[in-house]
């Protein structure tokens, strides 16, 4: 009986093999690096050194949380308007939304920098001297610009699946449009919001390119730190930071999923 | 209300597209500047086509994207079928959780872990030159982060299809393997294809993981772009991006028109029966 | 006729819950046999075990004298018409039916001939190139039958094949299925929860409940001589009353001794007595063997359905004559209208119409509701 049930799932075997070898094992190695020194001896020095990076971590958290919030505030109405338009228009809007994603993130970010830079397109065009690149605002703008579609798409998918009759039912039962929105539509699109938030927050908090370009080298985010450790060869500290960041992110995603979907969320990590 | 939402859409989309249009504009700049437009020319396109570095990078990127899309689609589709058939909820949950790690994890962590892994592999097999395993490492890394997306796209289709068609095929004399290929696969094909397309684009677009794993002898476009943006970018990168955007735009339009036509046909067919 | 299929002591449980318990059953060649019971009674599981989609935990399955318990579905000469047809959406009508022949690498000309012939039999000539998703429910049903029959199986399994059709179409398909079965002369094993369907189509009916076989017999046997309260209640309408067997051919119930035809019970043995509503005659109170008060009368077209309170127990009576509610009437029962059954675990659970109403019956009895 046992053997038979194993045979049923034999098709998953190559994947399980692959996942253990190339997902689990590399993460274990990260763990090993985090707890050893350059000579390979057990050491807590890397973990202890993390306290130096706490301010950087807070800054990353601050910028990415603001960017995520801005994405949500801008993205929800956008997703909602798209979901409410005609099927033909929906297709076109979604296409327009996805098209910039096909341009490499580096190019897009660079293009923003070229526009906003001190001697950039905007300042040349208007003959002004706004100082934008190098501020927190520019980095946040970059994050919002680059990751907005990740917020809009899942919310759109969720909202467009909500039954049209839900509006009628709600108003029939005496809900005003605003109340319907708050009490019916918003809760029903919660799973889209949650996945949108994760899809924006995770790349924002770990980015290093956006802060390099739009931060103008004036401040460092946690992603920059890891990248710098990688370039300078301080792999053990880099591994320790990665490990902590991964654990924090996986925990928060699990908590968010549990929060939104009850028991089902557990399976999706 | 309608008016307001239109203005809102216009506003967002123009902000979204200003950098893209600027980029297209400056790709035709006669001067070597991305800030001042001095006049129209095709200079940067010509330069682009004369740059062997760019062409190698483009070829590498496409090769890697095609191979990792194929590999992840084959492994991922088989995995989805296997996961579907698993009885134990616990094992199912454990496997999907592990699979989803590269999707949930920040790319930078995945990239770091992959790099350390391949460093360990080099140590174990006494390989001194990373370039020897560089391509394999890139292929493995790309396939790994594409896998969850393929499974995520195929598994719901398999769940939706259920067992009835496979059982009918078995009943009519198919072996389990031929039942999968003759009946199940054709019916989950849309999911398989969209998974493959997603894998292809993810691989095409990936910078962070390639940055950590990439060897010096196998440069992809994003890596090339990165190394160029380290200095001041010349508009030939803009020219390349313009070509990519325009071709994607054309592809999207074609596929939209086609799917629109198919939908119309289906409607007509159904109408005829009634 | 010989035993074609035999189930010996088949048991099956899912997650520790028994769905089949010690099923013993044999099926003769060329027979139309129906597994009948409410949902969850184990009839579909039994069918799936015969088809090879489930394996029994215990017991053996024989086909033509050889054990086939471990033979996979695709090697069994048994085909199935599935509940929702399970037609292949990526193939057209012709290719759906040709599917089993293509697997066997049958020559193209023969495929064409056999498919054409099959389509003629199920009255779908000219539908070859239609996509299956554009067909109506009835047409899909026919394609499913044609596809299952084309490779000449010895046995056809049908899992509630008419469940998705509307009433009128269902009646037509019943006749059609029966005539197809006669024409090709193979065994049909039919699963349904619809007692009328079972009675009108089958040679043999197997009544199942709670994972066990309650009774096996011809439709008339099952209707006239139900073995226990469950069968009596599930097949048709029944008044099931507690009684005591005084001696052979004498049973006492509701304080009156009736003549009957049943023998072989112990003296003074408590029994269940079945009296069908249509077998009770309404007479004047003084001429009745029993008297009672009418509590409800419903006009049903061919007859009136009358609920009568007799000593606190509500009887259902069908009569072509109208009686007024609240009236006191007498009941007259012929000896051959009385059927005596042994007490079983179902005694006292069925056959009382005290809470009866058409809607209520469907609501409260959600499990068995589909039978109506």
C-alpha cells in the first residue's frame, strides 16, 4: 500500500531531488557560512556584527514600507477602475501595465535617474536645478515606479473575480456605496492586497540597484550591504545578513498568509 | 465619477510611460547624452548592431532563457502532476512550501545562497576555474527560480481538471503514462504554456541572481547593462531597450488580436448550436 | 446463466471510515443489474472497485472465474459511462469515440466503419466533427455510451448516467439504454439513487445502505417482499408498523389480529409489518378492521394521498375516493397486502408519516432527498 502511494507521485521525484539539492542545500550553506569565520571555524562573530547594521536595516524597512504603502494607495484605485471597465479596455490596460515590466528594471531605473538627475533631462528641459536624485524621495519613487504593477495585478485579479451581484446584494441590504466598498469589496479583495503587498515589499526591502542609482550613493540599504560584502569577499557577514533577512521575511509572509486565509495559508508558506 | 477615474488612469499611465518614452527619445539622440536631445539620428542603433559584445550577450540571454524555460517546464509540470496525486496533506504542504522559497525569498538571498553553493561544489570537485561550471550554474539557478512559477501555473489546471478524464482514459485502455500524455497534457496545455512563457520572461529579465552566479565568460544582457550603467550610460543601451519594447509590444498586440478572434469564433460556434 | 463477476467479502474504508463492509455479490452474464441506494451507501465505490479505479482493502474480485483484484483499469474488459460523461474536450465527437481503437492501433478503415456504426446506434450520425463542448447533455451522454461500447467490452458500468438530464429526457434515455443493452447483449451494471429508474430498467436490483447490501432481487421481489424497514421505505411508500407474529399466517398489530400469508416466524416474535398505501381500502368506520382520523388529504392526480392517525401512528393511504379531513374512516386490508419482516437495525426509523409533507420530506431527509 505504502509503495503504491509512492509510485503515484513518482512524477514529482525529479523536482523533489532538484529542490533539495538546489533550494534547501544552498540555504543550509548560507546558515553554515553565517555561523563560521573565514577559516571555517564555528563563530558567532558574524551574528554579533549584525548590530552594526541595525540602522541600515531600519532605513531599508522605512523606505520599503513607505513605498509599499504608496503603491497600495495608488494601486488599489487603479486596479479597481481597471476591473470595472469593459472587458476590451481591461485587456488593453493590463497590457499597458505589463509592458514597462518587459523593459529591464535596470534600464527603467536608469532612465528615471537620467530624467531626475541634477544635470538631467527634467532640469535641462525646465532650465531648473532641482535636487532630486540622492534623496529618500527619489528612492521611494523608484521603488513605487518599478514595483507598482506587482501591486496592481493581484488586486485586479481579485477584484475582477468579485461577483457583480455582490454590489446589488449589498445595496439591497442597505449599504451605501462607501460602506459597500469598506465592508464588502475591500475585505473580499484582501487576498489580492496581501499578495500585492508581499510582491512589492520583498523586492523593495532587498533592492540594491535602485538605491545605488537614485540614492546617488548617499545612503546604503540592506541590499547594498549584502552586495558590498559579496564584492569585497566578506561572505560570512553577507551570509549572516541574508539569513536574518530571509528568516524575517519568511516569518512575516507566513504570518500574513495565516492572517488572511486561515488554515489554507499554511501550505503556501 | 467616470471622469475622475479617467483622469486618474491617464495620470498614472503617463507617469508610468514618461521614462519609457524618454528612453525611446534619447535612443535617437545624435549626441552622446541622455539628458540633452540634440537631434535625430540612428547612430546608436548602428553602433548597437556593430557591437559584438551586445550580440553575444543577447545570444547568451536567449539561450539561457529558452533552456531554463524548457527545463523548468518539464520538471515543473511533472512535479505538479506528482504533487496533485500525493495523498498526505503534510508532505504536499512541505513540498509546496520548499518549492515556493525562491519565489518568496528576496532575489539577493537566493543569489547569495546559489553562489555559496557553487563555491562549495567547486571545493568538493576541486574545480579551480569558476568559468568551467559557470554556464551550468546559471542554468541551474535560473531553472530553480522559475520552477515555482511553472508549478503555480500548472497545478491549478490539474486540480481543476480532476481525475475524471484520466480515469476515462484508463478505462478505455490507456496505460497511466499514455493517459497523461494523450488526455491530461492536452487539457492542461494552457497552464503549461503560460508557465513556460513566465519562466522564459523571468529568466530573460533576471539581473540579481545572475549577478551573484554569473561567470565572467557568460554575460547576459542584464549583466551587460549593469556593467555599463556603472559608468555613464551611452544611448546604445536605450536603443537596445527600444528594440525590446517595440518587439514585445508587437507580440502582445498580435497575441491579443488572435485570442480575441478565437473568442469570437467560440461565441459563434456556441451560438450556432443554440 | 453463468457468474461473470463475483465480489467476495469486499471491504473498503477511507481515512478510517468504513464505506463498504463485507460485500458479497455475483453478477450474471448479459444481466442488467442496478446498485440502488441513497448517497453515501457505497454503491459508487462498489462500481469503482469493479472498474479498477479503487482497490478494496479486503476481499477478492473475480471476472469469468479469474481473480482480477490487482488488474489495473486499463487491462479490464470493462468500460464505464461516467457520471459527468468525462468526454475529452480536446477531441471532437469522432475522435472521442475512436479513442479506444486508436490505442489498439486499429486500421483507419475499420475505425471509420465502427465509429460510423456506433454513431448510428446512438442516433448521432452527422455529428462526427462537432466539438463535444457544443453538444447538449443528452448528446454528450450518447457519445459517452458510444465511446464506452466501441471496443466491445463484456461489461458496461454506468455511474448515475442520467443524473444530469432533465426528467423527460431521462425517461427517454431509460428506454434507450435498456434497448441498447438488449441489442448488444452484454452485462450492464448501473448505479442510481432513483428507485423508479431501478425498478423500470433492471433485471436484478441490489439495494445498499451504510456500506452493506440490504437485499438482492428482481424488481417485483424487492417491491413486494422487502427484507427490512430500510428497503420497504426506500422503494416506494410504506407504512411500517410494529407487530407480533401470533402463529403462521396470523399477525397482530394496532390491537387487531390480521390474516396474512407469511410463515416461518417464531410464536410471539416481534416483527415489522409493511402495508403499502395503495393496498389499503377505505371503508365505513363500522366495516373497518381499523379505524382512524384523517389528518391531511392531498390531491395527487391519479389518487388522493390521505394521512390517517391510528392510535397515534400516522398511516399513508392512497385512494381514488375523496375523504374529508377530520373524518373518521375505517380501513380494510386484504391478507395478501400484508408483508411481515424480521426486526432489523432499521426498525422504527422508517415508515411513520407523522411528520410527513412533501417539502419537509425533502428538506429533513437531505441524504435520501435525491430519490424524489
